[in-house]
C-alpha cells in the first residue's frame, strides 16, 4: 500500500500560480502511475492530469492543458502539479491518487486508482 498527502493549496487571484505537491510513503513510489483529480462543490470529481511511473508519459484534461504541468521525482517520492494562469473555475479540492495496475499508461478515470490523499483546497478569486 501507499499513503498520500497533498500540500500547497491556498487562495490565489485569477491569473496566479500554485504548485501542489503529493508526498507518498509506503510501497515503492515508482510502482505507481499518479494522477491528480479535483472536485468542486456540488460537482463530480474530475480528472486533471496523470503521469506514468517514469514520468515519460503525461496526460491532461482539456480544461487545463497548456496551463498545468504534472511531474514527479521518484527519489523524493513526490508528484507535483504546477498550475499557472489560474481561473475561478479551477476552484476545487485537489486530490492525488496512485494506480499500480497501469504504470505505463495511466488512466483518466478515478476508478482506476486505488489510493487517494485527503485533498487540498485551491481557491481562485476573481
């Protein structure tokens, strides 16, 4: 198993930037593909970005492509989400998740991920 904890959330103005981090402990971090998801109040959880175990493949939701960047440092057991040009519609709780069945080609659906962090709030003010 792996335990995940997100950090780096906060409140930022429209157009600002934040970098989220997700630290993992437990089983070898490189065993997992990693994903970021978000959930706004009253809405379903949405895919944001995912990265393969090596970092060689990345995937993004259309809504964030070109503004967000996912990366990982396996030596530090950490995955990052750099968020630039933030918009009010990016306001949500952001979750990181781990998937050990699709290391090479991570999925865009939450059901593929077995392990989740508690989430971190991101608020973008207009």
